[in-house]
């Protein structure tokens, strides 16, 4: 039997089974402590390691004296809600590849505030981006598409997409997408730098924006007919319009792209427990300040 981390149980198949494992707050605390500091407590302020320090609501570093909680400097930083609610949310988000809305989460956790549910989902989308860091490699197709938003903003926002093409079957492997102001030499090269491993072979559209790619970074750059990335960006448009019904603001688009890519890439993992652990690793990794403005203003979904 595969054991679910330090709980001594196999990975829960249902939400009720999962909830029953984390009925007491100290169990959630010990579980998260083991996940965050498997080799023993490391102070987030001074990096001092103290293997003797046990899980507690507030832990005091014996070196610098700073008080720390399990959520300090993670995407859960400053949370006042029970830790079990975060774990339930992570289980629920990784229980199926379909996206979830803030209203669904509000119902799941019986939250009185829509804003809290919305902010939690934005933070967990950020955790997905932090966890899903591995770049596309080997044979990679890239292209662009546009997405338009309803309501006041009818402007089309460009998206760049990359997809590994697994040869010889031609099936899609890892995918990456980014929202950009425009598609040009600079944004294409920046996207490739962030999302595609050097040494890959690129397949690009026969368009001017792709004619000045930094060729030293890649084995080959071939212009060809684009098909996989076009399918992916069209699937994303359908997905976001079905779940969020046009309630997404253009300024938040990147987080939804990150969520879509996370689910697609996580589907290559061997089981549900691995997907849960991947998202949990993102939730416990150091938060990225660049996302702060993306999580500050709710929109109605
Ligand atoms: Zn310290």
C-alpha cells in the first residue's frame, strides 16, 4: 500500500475521506511542517536550521529570534483560516483537470465572503505557476493566438504558446503559455528564454515576428505549418469561457493560463497523489512578489 505522506493512510479518493484525515488543526500543522521542512525547521528569515524545533502555531528561531508560522513567506502568508481548509482546497483543485470557479470554492468551504474564495483561487493559481517550472524541451512548436474579453474591454490580448511535440507519434507533451502586450521579436525571444530549454529544436510559424529568434540557443529553427499550439490556445479559450463565462479581466489572464498549463502538464504525472504534492510544493514555496498586483482586485466570475 502506498502511504499518503506522514498520515499513514493511502491517498484519499473522496473529499470526505480527505476531510476525515485533517479534522484536527495540529494534524494539518504537522503534515505541512513535514512537507515544508522534511529535514527539520529552516528559519525563513536567517536560513538557520534547527532540527529540534517541533511544529507549533508560532515557532521562534533560536538564532535570530524571529517568530514564524507554517505559512510565513508562502502563498498562504498571513492566513487566518484553518490550515485544513487550504489542504482541502488543494485536494479539490487537483481532483479533476477541469477548472473551478470562486463560487464553487465558496460553496465547498462554506465561506461567507466571495472575495476570500476569489483571492484563494488566485493565490493557488500562483502556486501552480511556482510548481510547474519545468520548461518545454526537445522538439517544441510555438505560435500565437489572441483572446478577446467581453464587457467593456473588447480589445484582443495576444497569447504566446509552446508545446513539446513527442516524436514519432506527434503527440503533445508539456505546454506553456504567456500573455504578452504584442507579438514581436523581443516578446518571442523573452518567452523562449523563460519557457523553452536551450538546445531544443523549434517549429515556428512562417511570420515576421519569428524571423529573428536567437538561433544560438537552439539546435534548429524550422518554419512550418502550426497545428498543436493552435489547438491548445483554442482549447484554452473554450475552457475559460465555459468556466468563467467572460468574467475574467485581461490583467489577470496570466494566472488562468498558468492554471490551464498546470492541469495539462500534471496529467503526465503517475497518479493523483503526485499532482496533489506538486501543487502543495507550489503553495509552500516562497511567494513571488511580482504576482501581488494580480491578486489584489477581485472580479466577478
Ligand atoms: Zn532565524
